[in-house]
């Protein structure tokens, strides 16, 4: 069996119509699947309404105690259960989980270096037995970006990293495809030109595009996660817009495919 691990973010979650359309696509997506979600914009807005202003450094959220409360409520509560309820409404049996539920994802609080990120988790272990059990019973696990340290502490954790770790952990026993859905149709040669998609990237092209600053900022950790997943046994990684997910499942040209091998593509 091929398991699909699909990650979505605020570009889908923050727009009810987009989310509804995506969940219909997910319902028709072939084979067993796992949905991982973030929700940064909604967490920031909710925090601001409570007087907790977001603190960001290089696009990464600083998670103090108050912010941890906010992201836990929004990610593991509001967003997670809203997605599950919407899936149930279209006849799809889903179970919403944080990393603490069923000891699903154990993390370690990130150490303090040049930057203290606060209550942020670096993933140590994924409970693949629980995921396999749910998938075997035709359920879709819907996983929020909250993990725990098995000492009673919740931790805010990067959703791309969660998706990548879940995929690589399952890849030890299963064929796994990983899909990153974000706000662009793929990796672009020109940031503001949605038609300049790079359809296929290998390690050589990735290094070249980084040196030319074509790939920069938040795209770098996303692609780093993709290559790390491939190196640890994941079969296939795709990056693109959520609305093109069904095309990607059919093998049609959409988004960017990440390729682990080094060879000349030109």
C-alpha cells in the first residue's frame, strides 16, 4: 500500500471556501492518507485579539508561554476539530490528534543558541504503530503542529517537519509519498511569476538555485525537509498549490517534483 502524507497551511485553512474545496479533493484522493496542518495566521490574529502579539525572527515564531497557550488552542483545538468536523460532514471518518494524543509525536525542547525560540519542539520519535492502526481502519489522522516531550510539556513544532518525520518513519515499512501544499504553484524561477514553475528539482539544481538566490527564505527549509525525506526512504515528494493536489495524484504536470538523484537534467 502507498501512504500519502499531505501538509497544508494557512493559505488553505484561513479561507473557508478553499478549505472546503481541498477537503473534497482529499476525500477523493486515492489510498490511505494522513493530513498535517499548521495555521500560523489564524494563531497570530487570535493572539492579537487577546493582547499576545506574535514575535517572529526570520519567519519563525518565538513561542513564549502565552504564545504556546494560543497556538495550542488554535492548532490542536479550533483548526483541528473544524477540519475533522468538515470531513465527517462529507462522509470521511477522521480523527484529530496532537502529538501528545496516543504519544503520537515525542519532541525535545529546542536548545538555546543565538536565538531562544522558547517552547519549540524538535521531533525525536513518531508512533507509527498508532498511525498504521488508524489507516488500517480507514480513518484519516488529522495532525496539528503541537507535540510533547513526554514530561508533560507541550511544544510548538514546525508542520513541514512533522509531515516529513511522519513520512520518513512510515517509509521504513511502507511506500510513502509526501505532498507539501503552500501558496505558490510550485518552486518558481521568478518569485512573482506563477508560470515560471520548476517542474523537477534534484540536489544539483537545488544548490545552483540557492547560490543564485532564486530559492531563498522559507522555501529553503521546505526543500531541505523534502530532500531529507527522500534520503530516508520516502518514495516521492511534491510541492504545489492545494487545488492542484488531485492532478499531482494522477501524475499530471502540476507543481514541483523533488528528485533525490544527481544527474544532468538539461
